[in-house]
């Protein structure tokens, strides 16, 4: 999962590569491929929320982005909430 997070960070918010454009498609593919490869939904939600956090961090640092940017973040956040909502209740 660490490799996936590094790739997502590089695609959505990388201090080391400020001149490179955002790569939403690549970051979303990393999440989708991970979810197909790993059966446990907990890391799915973790990776999805990491995606949202990276996008938010980019927006906070660089200012307002276009609607497609926020739509991608909202869609991923909604997917994370759905995954979390299906988790069994544990006391």
C-alpha cells in the first residue's frame, strides 16, 4: 500500500515535482487496481481517503481548481464512505 500512496501523492500533490500537471486518471487507476488486487475493504477506504487528502492538500496550497478537480475528489470521497458504510460494526 505504501507504493500506491507514493504514486497517488506524486500524481496529486508532490512537493518534489511542482511543475508536473495533476494526473487524476493515473491516481484513480492506482486506487482501482489496488481494490481489485486486495480483498480487504479497510485498506480500500484508507487509500481512497488518502487520495482525497492529497487533492485537498494541493488545493489548499495552490488555490481554487476547476470543477472537474472537485468532482473527482467528491466521487472518491463518496466511494470511501460507501466502503466504510458496508464494514461490519465492531464494538
